C-alpha cells in the first residue's frame, strides 16, 4: 500500500485486511481533459476517489463545483442507493481516480459477514455527507442574506 493512498481519509478508515478488499474491488482510471468520469443519468456501481488532477461536476450543463483535492470522493450516493448519477464529472486536466466497484465489493465481502467493514464505510460516508450538508447550509444562509438585502434595497428604491 503506497503511503500516498494511506493519507486518503476514505482509505484510512479501514483495517489492513479491509483495505486490501477495497483495493481488490478497485481500478485506477486515467482521464484526459474532457473525459467523462461519470455521466448524468447513467447507472451507478462505482464510488470514485480523486488521486491527482482536477475534475468538474456538471449538472444540466452548469458547473456546480471543481474537485481538486487528493481524496475528494464522488459518486457515493448513487452507488450505495442503486440510483442513477445526478451529475456528470468531467476531467479538467489529466487526472487519476480510484474507482471502487460497490457491487463487486459486496460480492467479495457480504454485508452480513463483514459488519465492521460496512460500519467503517457508512461512518465515513455519514461524516462526508454531514460536512457537505454543513457547507451547503452555510452557502444557503449567505444566499438568503444576500436575497433579503436585495429585496430591502429594491423596496427602498420603489
């Protein structure tokens, strides 16, 4: 296990044995600029971890965010919930991603036989979602404040 991979928060959650299972259920994707890593509306079985490069998250043609930090995770909700992808992810630069196949992982490590592994996996995803929810809430609070100020200024002008 390269030390660089050990630094990724998602991977550091697992024991050595569990980590080997995750890596066995994974592939490294090499992406050139413009390549689609994930396509909006597509079926999902993989969770992705950015190893290097820069990616854009696009929904309905609009860029939502850029992923550029080693260890950024995307695609986890659709893969875990058997849903279609809610957004596309395109490479902005040459990028490498670790693609963890959730279905293959479940086949290798059945949930009922590996509760500690899935506890670590779901704990990490819960923490990730809590951070994203907090960031979204802060953003929405700023937008709400800005909107109220614009309404107030608009009423003062009228």
